[in-house]
C-alpha cells in the first residue's frame, strides 16, 4: 500500500501512477522512504540544509565574521541558491549562498562533501560567474567589487593537513606584491590535521566534521538544523528534489547506454567492412580496446 508521502511526491513531481508497473511503484516508494530517512539524519554538511539554515541572517553574519574577521560591513543582501545563466550554450552555476554587503563586497559560500577532483577549476568558474553578476553591461572594470569564493569541505583537497587554504593573486617575482584585483579564494577543510586555526573557526570546523563542541555559535547552528528538520515544507522540497535528481541520473544512465551501444554498432560495421573479424569479439569484451578503436575510426 503506497504511503501518503510517496503519493504526494509523485503528484508534485509529475510522476503519475496510471499505467505504471507495480514493481516501479514499489521502487519509488522504497526510494522515497530512503530519502525521508536521510532527512531525519541530515546535517549542516548537506548543501540543501546549509542553504536553508543560512537564510537566518544572524547565523550567516556570524559565519562570515568567523571566516573573514577582517572584513568590514554593516549589512548585506542574501540570495540563497542563486542561479546564474548567461547563455544557453554556457555552463550555468547555482550558488549555495550568494551575498553582497552594503560596502559592495560579494561573497559566495559553498558546502562540498564530495571530492570531484576539480576544486580549483570549480572555484575559478564560480568566481568568473559572480563577476558577471557584479559588472553590468557597459560599466567599466573599476566597478568590480572585492569578491570572496569560500568553499567548506569535509576533505583535504590539497592533502597538506591545513584547515584553511587562502589564495590571492600574487607576483611570482616579488612575493610581497599583490596583483590587487580584489579576489580571494578560501578553501576550508574540516579534515585538517595541523594546528593552524583557532577560536570559533576551529570549533565550527569541528562541528562540520561531526565532533562535539560547546561553542555558542555552533549551538545556535545545531538548533537551527534541528528546527529545519521539523519544517514539513522543507522536508517535502528536499524529497522532491532528491527524487528529481534520481530520475535525471537514471535518464542519463539510459542515454549513456544508448550512446555506447550506438557507437559499438558503428564500430562493428566498420570492422566488418574491413574484414577485421577477429577484432570484433575482442572489442565487444574489452572496453579499453574498444575505446582505442573508437579513436582510430573517430567514432
């Protein structure tokens, strides 16, 4: 018997029960219950909950002042989960937390728990997209304000043991000479091993890593996370988004298989025409050899 949550998800995500096989309905129910349980144990490291909790300006201001204590501002405008698309053929971005202070400084804060092996390029692109937002058409480059890209990780990307890696553009020949372009990239790492951060930042990163702490700011943050778990609308939104992501992954896998099969069929046709019959069986069983032939025949 399908539960109410699953029925609601199917209705709101456009997945209808009519003509859907019973085994598919059962899989959908199991998946929705799995996601619902994930919600019950959700932590600040989940980017969805991070964005929701950071809608509290007091908590967000506290986090900014913990990470960038030297930054001066009195107020800021917050846009959570801001999407930027500047062209249909250009890869867009979706910022977790996008901020513009009353002094013009732009700050993007991202939560990252999976090492996709592309962090420097990712931060570079996010920085360029945030600049595209700052500078309106026809305005001079001097209008570009200071910009911070901050990524909070649960892994040590550079494997140097630091909890904090701060990058600015600096002259190689004169080490103390800054380029002065106003850009700063900060990579925070809750898995650091060095004694390189202190105070509230150290306690915050302990919290991100799942360690206990008595820090007052962290206590407020955890209370906000607990409160968020009780928000039925956010829970429903989380489940719906998760289900949509699951469908997209499945569609991608199906399309990938179709594309792979199509390339293999073309390869078999080419090998047959060239009477390279012995290689057909090898290519069908050996992925690396198949890839080599794809390159050879430009398939």
